[in-house]
């Protein structure tokens, strides 16, 4: 079989699969398409970087909404990125970090 015949046969398989009612039943009816501008849209609500919930100042008795900071190091280039955290996630991340620090101190 020549290369062009193989390509034609594969194209027919794909078309047959698209017409298969089992595939069509699971396929979504619509889809969304976006460009790079979607990646850089500003969300009017501040969202927690850990759980994606909206960050509020009156966050369920935790006092203040928190913030985290990512550090990225590549060679001599070091970058920091501040991210919002809700009170619940900020407290949980802080407690986990303190627990790990305590374990490292005990091990020496």
C-alpha cells in the first residue's frame, strides 16, 4: 500500500469514528476557543491560589486574608510572585510549614 493510500484509509477511519453514535453521544455539543488574551485577563474578584475561592477580608473568623509568595530561581535570576490566600488555606499552609520545620529541628 502506498503512502497516499494509507493516509486516505486513515482519513476514512477518522470520519467513520466521528459518525459513530457512541462517540457522538459522549462528545460535547459546544466548545470554547480563546486566544492568549484569555490567559492574562484580570479577575475582578481576588481568588485564593490554593482553593480558588474568593478571598474576603472577613474570612470565617481567621482574622485577615493571607498571602503567599512563590520563589523561582534559575541560575542567578530569582523571581518572587505574591499570590492571595484565603484565611483557611493560609492557616493550613502555615501550620504544615511549622510542623515540617519542627520535625527538621528535632532530627538535627
